[in-house]
C-alpha cells in the first residue's frame, strides 16, 4: 500500500487493533514524493480492498501483496528507513510457506527445478519432506483390468482371507508371461493402503520402503535377482518384526502378513524351513 502527502498522524494507523502483526511503513526514496509512505500489513481476518481503505484512508493506494509474508517483509525493510509495529509470527510464516508449496504440488507442479525457484526456503530446509510429498501426490498409474486367470482367482481368494505366521507363497513361472507382475500391480491398485510391491535389494532399503500398515507384500523377482533373494527379510515379515536401520532406525511391527514371492525359477529349498514353502507352479 502507498500513501502520498501524508499527515504525521497517518503513521499511527498500524497501531489499531484491526491489524495483525507485522505492520511496516517506510518513506519513499523518490525525490518527487518526499511525503510518501509505502508498506504492508497483515490483517487478523479477510478484508476487501474497500474494508482496508476504511482503516488506512481513502487516499491510499491499496493492492493485494505479491509473494509470501517473508518476501514482503524483506522488501519493506531493504532501504532501512522504516517503522515496524507489532512482532513477527515466524512460525506462522513457515507454516504458510509450506502450505503454499503443498498447494503448488497439488495443483500439478512437479518439476523440482521450478519448485526450488519459487519455494526455495522450503526445498532447502526440508528436502526429504519435499521429495516424499511429491511422491505421495503423484497419481498411481492406471492398471488395465482383464478377467483373472484361474491361478490369479485362487491367489486373490487366499490373500483376501487371514494369513498365518508361517507360509510364504512362491509363484513360479519358468517360461514367463503368465501375469505375475500384472497381478501384483492389479491387487495393489485394489487395496493400495494395505498392499506393497518390492524388488529384491539390500535389506536396509527394503525395510525402509515398507509402509507401517500392511497386509499383503509382493516381492517381484527378475531372473537375474534370484541369487539375491532376501530370505531373511521374508522371515522377518512373517515374524512381524522388521528392523529398519536406515535414517531414523526403528522396528516395524506387523500381524500375520501375506508374503507372495514372484519368480521365474524355483526357490532355494535349503534357505527356509520346509513348512514355509507354498509353491504354485504356473
């Protein structure tokens, strides 16, 4: 807002209770307007421009501020000759910055370069939150549905029922192209909050990727990954205790998960107790 040829009493209006903090006024450096005030303020509640002028006076030029509160504050104090009324609520500013970032991502902005440009402070201070929020918002790819094969119907029925604390289901397709990976993605799309798909990798990475709430876990193994099969990890899943050592260490606890392993070769029969194996050959 700007006010030209102001009277000294005009500098007192930010003290009124209708303003929230902060309120800032600064003298203009323009020689043509030696009696010129410019600044910004934050109101307690929403106001129209007419409502604002009732407070600051009809002679003032008023517009909605651009940028966030911190940016307007920095602009208002940059020349040094200013007065500030009230105290700044820094926590509110941080919260507002995060909300603006979230709105941008929810509105379709996914490019990390543009997000860093327009939401620099949030991206610099909370990089992990930024990446996880973007990942959470990205919609899941649509899985094309088709009638289930008999083995898929049987497995679907098993997974809908209760799981025991021992059995691991191994789906073995030595020739390939029988719909193993498709079924895992299809089932996950039907029950996204309780189902997860992993590829065999390091124990720490797999444990970290596990959601905290889970009923069904698919381990989709390619031909070349057979030698790295995470048998110990599978047993931890069935025991219901998975130690996550990555970043913030914790133990993830589950109750009787369905564990389904999708393979192109038969599993190592010496790696687990005999009663663990339920092998379905396609």
